[in-house]
């Protein structure tokens, strides 16, 4: 009888170890690991290019108005063995989308994406600018967006205008 309990215990231990191995085996892989915080934006992938946190900058105070130039930000990870380049972007909601440097001047050749590296298109760095937006853009609005890469090709997906972060409400007075 004691041998039966030992056998059951060993089988249960083996089953638990197998379940843990299968579960842990699904972690990691070849995907680019992301921070543990809830970052704004949309994710997409085309070829070896992983697009992370693509979003339109939050409106300041009022919504973005027709005619405004609106910044957009994204992280791009090239997980391939060869360099690529972001050569352009477009959206039906703007006359054009420029890839610009940190001073806001257009980069005619786009942005280099070295192999196995992350490139952050963020404020005070190279980023995207939607020129002459065609309609009001409020925080939380989505729009179709296409990004074009030299090697990987194009991908169209929806991006969101970041929802404004407001100051904390004052504490109530009684």
C-alpha cells in the first residue's frame, strides 16, 4: 500500500514538472520582450520588423484641429539579421506623414533600422509628423496608418490618439 502512495506521489510530481516545463517553454521565444507597464499605442509586425507603441501624441487641452501638424511616436525593433529602413508613412487623416529629425526637419532618406536593434521614434528624437490633419482628432480616436519599410514592405493598422493625462483632481473639502 505504501508503495502505491509513493508511486502516485512520483506521478503527481512528474505531472507537475511536465506542466511547469510546458508553461515555461512558451515564455520568451524570439519575440521582443516588452516593459511591464501599460504603454500607449498599437503593436504590429511586418517581416522582421516589430512595431510597438505606435500612437498619435495626446492633444493638449483641445482636440487636434484640421490643419494642425500632429506628432506620432513609435518604437521599432528590427529582429532580422539585415538592416532595414523606415522610408515613409501615410494616413487618410493627413495630407502627408513626414519622418523628421529631433528639430522637426524632414529626413528624406527615412530612419535607419540596424539589425537586432530597437529604434525609438519619440519626442526630442526622430519621429513622425502627420501634416495638415484633415479632421478633428480627439484623445482616444483611432485612424488607419500605413508604415513603409525598405526591406520588410508595408503594413497598415489602426493607431490611436493618446488619451490626455490630466492632473489629479483636488481632494474634496468638507
